[in-house]
C-alpha cells in the first residue's frame, strides 16, 4: 500500500492496460481443456439420449398399433362408448333411497307375516 500512488493513474483501469514483463495467466482460472471435454461429453450424451428416446417412442407407437383398443373408455367416440360396469353414479339418489326403504319395509312385513302364520300354525 505504501508504494501505491493514487495520483499516478487517471482511472483504476489504467494499471491493467499493459501486461508487466514476466507475468503469465492466472493459474487459478478455469482450465479451458476441461471445459471443452465437458462440452464434448455433454453433446455425445445428448445425442445418445435423444436417439434412445426416439427408439422408445417408436416402440410405444408400434405397441399401441398392435393392441388396437384404447385403454380409457372416455377416449372412445361417443357412439361407441358402453356404460361402465355397476355400480354407477345415482341419477336420483332421493328416489332410489325411498324405493330401497320401501322395498326393505315390504321384506320386513313379509317376514313378519310369515312368522305370524307359523306362530298360528304351531302355537306354543
């Protein structure tokens, strides 16, 4: 710091205009050859990966042609679709619940009537 003269340079960049004799590049800088090798391997791996993805995509297309049917029922045209297997969503849940309860009540009364007839036939 003692031999640094602020008045000798008009700007901070003036001292970097000329390379002092005997100086070399900074040894802590990145090695250009390592970067080039990395980019070459990156390019090679990208080509291999894209080629592999192309093969896999072609295989999947051929496989879908062999099976022929579509796996998802909603992917079919509307005129070809079939109803899904039971149980399905209820269209009128209140009506269906009422009908279910009436049917259960009828079964219960039928069972009680049978029990009453048996009791009358075999008292005791």
